[in-house]
């Protein structure tokens, strides 16, 4: 059995770098890792956090007073890397985003040796950064148990076992499993505490950040929908919601203690059963009188935004309103849980405008590069958003294992069954498939930019003229 060091164990939480062609901080924090930090605290651990993506950390080596672009979002520090062999033909710079390596090692030198290390992971095609971080930790702390979790570890555990040098891989949610694992498998002397539901979990350990700029907030886990391109329900399991009282208590406690005003919802289905959940939260916030700014970076289900919901959002202080549009293709909508229709999207935008939101401040996520998708479908969706006077945010599709569209991409020959996960990068996958390619993607981006620029300036938009201009 392991002994306690000065009466407590030490755990190091690590959020690694991002290796990619592009990355932007849209209120991104490793919330799952922070929940585990709080759970281990309740089991007697002293916690240190190395978040390589924390732009506000004064010890990052690249800190400055202007880290926030808008509502505390902004660009990460980056350093150019050699491209992996499979990406050598891409005409873009491949970079390490986050702390310089010397800042990482300097920060680690300030802490005592941990008894266990938890390393998280995110996008599957970011695994080279996870590998490099695991290798660095192995050299720095030989013999210390190194455990990998997170999205990549959950959806591609076999791949992670092959490529990442760690002692254990723990897929899925781990708040109940991890303490028992540390006791039974590694030998920590722990009195195990179990958590019966989301409300019984301690609030995530965001106090580990030296200069917290915003509150990352999760009011539910999983997703009740089964979209063909998404694996959220596989990562987080059955859909569950926290009580509105628990969520409001966290918001009030953290914002009072820290003085922050920006709150970003991480939910995939924030408005599900909204009368008993979202409405109650917003009414409590309004009644409490705290002036906050709310953001929805993951996209809201437009079908759920009736007039009352829109008015609550405005009164409570929503500043970033991003809607999930994805496509206006009726056939594809049927395939994506019927969560949206063009008609319900128009109603949502109308309701938001009546509540006081400006149309050109509302944004919509759209998708391009889905299996069997044609360029015309993408253009129709972008023009639909433009005709509503809102900003479009097109995103390249990234195939995710164990989803319906992953299987379709393989069936279509767009992706080989044994493809390196690097090939699923949403910045490059779309350039390699039959219906798109680099030139068409560039034209789509140019069209999107001009549409959005005209919307922001309040200019008249002739979508037909712009489509001809960009040869689409």
C-alpha cells in the first residue's frame, strides 16, 4: 500500500497542448479534468493543475494584459512544428498551441513530485500532442502512475493503447470509478465516497487557475439526440441534467468569489426540457440581480427558442447566441434526429430579434463535408442564414469513430478503415474528399466571409450574385 505524504496524496492534472493548423480559445477549459480534481480533493489529495492552454496564466511565459479578444476569448500562443508525414502536403503551418515547452518544465519544477498523474485528451486528431506530453511526463516523473482519460481515450482507446505511453487508460466518466481504481489497482489508502447523481458531485476545481477569466459551466451530461455525426452520448453516457438549484448555486458562488462576469455553457442540449431546467435557472439569475454575461459556444437548438425563452435569455444577460443549423437539406435533417427545420429556425431568429437581440449578432453553425454532401447543400445553407441576416460559422466535418457518418465515410471510400486519426482533422479532411477539395473549400470560405461582412455592415445581400462571383 502507498503511504500518505505529509498526510495527503499529491495528484497532478494535465491538459496538454493542441497540435493543429488552427486553434482558438472559445471559453475552453478541461471541465472533466477539473471535476476529477474536486473529487480527488474530497478523497484527501492535494491537487496541482498544468493547463497548457490557459492563456491567462502569468507563468505561461507568453502572458500579457490583452489576452481577451471579446468576452475573454482570444488566440493561443503558437510555435511552428514539423508536419507529421501524412500532413506534409498541406499548404498551411502546423503548430503547437499553448505554453512553450520551457514554460511547462519550469512550472513543473515549482511543485513537489506527484503520486499520480491524470492526463486528459480532446480531439482525436490531436493525439500527437498527448503523446508528446506523456513522453515529457515519463521523463520528468519516472515511476509515477500516469493515467489517460478524456474524449480521445474514450472513443479510440485501442489507438491510445498503441501510441501513448501511459500506465492506464480510463474511458468515459470517472468520478465514481477513479477513486476505487486508485485504491484497488494502485494501492492508495482511501475511504471511498460515491456520488449518486450530478448534484452530489463537488463543483469543478476552477480555483486551481491563478487568474480565472470566465466560468465554464455544465448543467447536463450527454445528449438526448442521436445526430449522425456526433458521439456526445458515447462520451458522456445517458443524458442527465443537474437541478436548476445546483447550477444557480455554482454560478452565484463562483462569480461572487472571483468577480468574473462571463459564463459559458458547455451543454450539448441546454434547452432540453427547458421549462423545468433552463427557465428556472434564468429566472433565479434575474431575481438574484447579478449582472452576468452568458455565452453558448456549443450551439442552441433553435426549435426550443420560443418567445418566452428568448426574452429570458435577453433579460438574464446572454451575449453570445450561437444556434445549431448544420444544414437546410430536408433529407439530412431527417437523418439528424429532426432537431431543426428551416421553419423553426426562422421562428427562433424572429423571437430573438423581438426580445432585443440584433440579427447580425446571432450566429449559426453549419457543416460541410458530410458523407454524400454536395457543395450546393452547403451553399444553400449559408445563403439561408444570410437571408435571415445572421452570421454563419461553417465547420468542416471530422469523422468520429462509432458514429453513423464514420461508417458512411468508410463505405464511400472517403476514409480508409485503418486511416491515421490525423486524417480526420476537420481542417484537412474536407480538402481530400471527392465532392469538395481545396479549391471549392476556399471558395466557400470566401463566400462566407463576404456574406458575413455585408451582414455586419447592414448591406443588401444578393446571394445569387455572390454565388456567381465565387463560381459556386
